[in-house]
């Protein structure tokens, strides 16, 4: 099934509106927004897709988080892409994030819901790959260490992802590490 353009989810649109609307109102302070980008690695069980073993796929992970919408409760939007010679795996997720800050450390955990997309390279004259889009849920967490006023390093961001594409379940651990830039922090 080829990838089709879909309308944005109403939940996503409302969430984005709530996150960014207060920054455009007069006499309001800019809300704290974290932007994260880094390296990602998954070990993908591809036996259900006709491959042997579980190849390691490397790629990227990115997220935008409003960590303090209500005390320690925030909202995060996370996307990732991991690539191998025959596979491409993408995740687009949204959900609540709980965080605990002490000194220069920030621990967080999240429950995310969204879509997974798996692309498999095939050798056919008319098509080079087939794509399947399905549901995804991720349970995860991580650690951030503040380096400077607006900059943090995230040495670990781990998610256990439950996804269903091509009519079968794929469950895997995604590990990522990278940098965080915090907008709106005093």
C-alpha cells in the first residue's frame, strides 16, 4: 500500500495550539519549550517481514516538549527514523510526559501514542519498496544533564515501542542520545 497524505489529527492540532498560543498573547511570558535532536538505534525484529534475525537500524530522533504545562506534567511530540539496507522504520508520536528536576538533572518518563511506518526495499522492476502504516505506542524515559543556561545533554532516551505494520506486531527498544535546547527558560 503506497503512503497516502493524511489530514493532521485533531488531537495534534489542539495540542500544538495550546503549546504555542500563549507565546503570542501580550503580557505573557514565553512558555518553556524543549527541542531535542540526536542519534537513534533500534534492534528491529524483522522475521515477521520475511527477514532472518533482528537487524540493528541507526538513524535520528527529535522531539518538541512543553515540560511544565501543569507542574511536572508536560506534553511531548516525538519523531524518529531508523534505517538499514532493506528496512526503514519511522515513528510519529504524541503524549504526556512526567518529569522530576533536581539541581542540574532532569528525569522524565512518557507514554506516547501515534503512528509507525515501515518501508521494506524489494527488488521488482516497477517498485523499489513497499510501505505499511499502523498504530504505535511507546513507553519510555530518560535523563537530561544541564550544561549551560539553555543547553542540556540527553545521554539516554529509551523507549519500548509497540507497533503494528504489515499486519503483524513489531516490539522493539529504541535508544537515543543527543542535545536539548530549552526555549523560554529564565
